[in-house]
């Protein structure tokens, strides 16, 4: 209406009446709005109420120069844009919580786990910092989605444009967008930015779900590595000994729900172009999925913030002896001058002999290595006991790794600093864009109220 008024298509009195009526409708909470299902859709219900309040002479201009679907397209894009930024911020909350955990864990020795089996020696900090990086990538994906959605589709008309004097660049400015979709039919029917956003939601929720699965296992009495705070746990109603990590259920469930949204969006796209099948799904489900995924992201960050980590079980697992088997194979290849595959086979034979004879991993020594070497190569192998001890020392192993991104304490400290800087940079970006959007909204409402007052009606 502002574009029509500024283009001279609407006289001041009609524009003022129409804008004042729209402002009044905007003040009605959605749950109190008198929706009329018999009229078919939300647009028709709003138009009917507008007509009752300001009369048909002014209300009849509501659809001039645009189909009713354009109102939905503009609204959905604004909601999705705001949701992308909120999801970005929730991902940063997860990243910040993981960094804080890593700082608290520090360089205490731990066993890493793959397939739920103790793997290589590492540190508690390095283990926990792993969770920050996917969260930062998720935030980047949401920022990209925000940028794609921060383009205006307003003023496209049916799909070929409009004969009315509608300045699309002016509408873009009024809506606080950073650019516009140039081709009018593409603007009217564009779908892929919403699919990208939904995929980003599904990716982030899946990352959180994976972490929640790890936490649920590590919170069990069998592992005893972590404990959730009371507010994120729930007592069993039947078994008094159980303290269930119940918040993790919500985290895992959301991953499945938003994956279903992505599947539904892809399926409904199997139509010809310029149809609304997929938008029927989007208008209802995307805002709901945005709100629930953002809420779950914040919950997951709170779970990490409230987590108690117990390093002792991780240290015991690292000191088992067998956890250092890969480092021992490295030492054999380097010190004895044999190829790595042979060294690996020798250590594997020694480990198998230990397991089959029911001996602890700490009994892996030079004698057993020499015996295994003779069984594999036909020749005994002499390697200084101190080299074997050094290779099997979990602290030595975890701290000795010197390459970029490793469990070396200096590398851990460097990565924490870099993650903190990236989190802060992204928070500043989000704050700046939130202020831009809010400034645009405020200016739009001020302009609408001014035009409504000039037209002779109260702006509400």
C-alpha cells in the first residue's frame, strides 16, 4: 500500500484509511483474531475483517498489483530470515558451551572412543572441543541461509511483474532486505532458499543428536564419565536407582522431526513449476520447525553448560595399555626400521595373545613384542624397554603429538582461542543484523502511521 501511495496510484485519503486499518489488524494477537475457516485462508479472513472495519471502498485496494500469495511469500521470507539468525545464535551457544567444557577439561589424559571402544590416548579438553567445530559450521550455514533469505520478493506481481507503479527497490528498502530477487517469476515461486534452511536445521539437529547419544552413553553407570544437572534429568517413576538424562530425549527427537520436514519438502517439490503444493507445507511447518529447533539448540547448549565431567574413568581407560597400541606400532617402525604394516601386525599379534591369555593390557612389554615378532617374521625383535614404555604412556602419547589440531596442550590452547574469536565475530555479525532488521521494521511502522494520520484516520 505504501508503494502504491508513493507511486501515486492511491490518493492520500484512501491510502491513509487502508493503512490505518492494516495497523489496527496488526495489533490483534493471532490467538484472538476472528479467523473464518469458511473463507478459505488467512488472507481472506483478514480482508473480510478489514472490510468490516474500514469499508469496501478502501479495503478493495488491498490486492491491487499483487496476488494474495505475495503476502504469504513476503511474510514467510521474513519469518525464515529471522529464524535463520536465531538458529545461528543457538549454534553459537552450543559452540561456546563446548569450548567452556574443553577449557575445564584441559590437558588431563583420556581415552578417545570410536564404536564405543577405547581408541587413542587424547586429552579431556581435546575430546570435548570436538563438539565446537560442527556447531561453528552450523552457524556458518545459518548465516549463509540468512543471506539468501535477506533478498526481497515483494512487488513481483503475479509472476511477470505489474502494470501498477510499484518500486521493488523501495519495497526492498522498506522491508530491511539487503537485496532483491531480480526475475519476477523467480521471486514469486522461489523455493530453494527454504530448502537450504531446512537442510541446515536438519544438519545442526543431527549434530546435537549425535552428541546427545554420546552423552546418554557416557552418563550411564557403566561409563560414569559425565553427569547431567538436575534440571536436565528426571527420576524414574518406577525405579528409584535411575536418574534418566531426559533432556537428551528432546534433543534426539528434534533431529528426526526436522529430517522429516526436509523429506516432505523434497517430495512436495515433485510438481510442475508455479504451483503451491510445497508452500502449503512450508507456510505451516517451517516456522514451527524453526521455533522448535532453536529451542532444542538452546536446550542442548544448556545441557553442555550444566554438565559435570568426571575425568577419572577416561584416565583409567587410557592407562589400560592396549590404548597405546597404535603408538607402539609407530615406535617399532621408527626404532626398529621395519615397515609400518609389519610393525602393526606384530603389535596386533601381541595384543591378541594378551587378550586370549586373559592378561591385562599393562603387561604388554618387550618380551611379548619380541615373541610376537618371531611369530610374524620368524625373527625376534629387540627394542629398548624404555621406548615401549614411552609409546604406551598415555600422557606422553597425547602430549607428544605436535601437528596442527592435535591433542598437544599448546594446540588445544590455540584452538580454544581461535574458537572463542570466531564465536565473538559471529555474535557481532548477528547483533548488527538484528539491529538492521529492527531499524527497518521501526521505520516501516513509522512511515505507515504517518501516512495513516495524513489520510485522516488514527494510526492506532
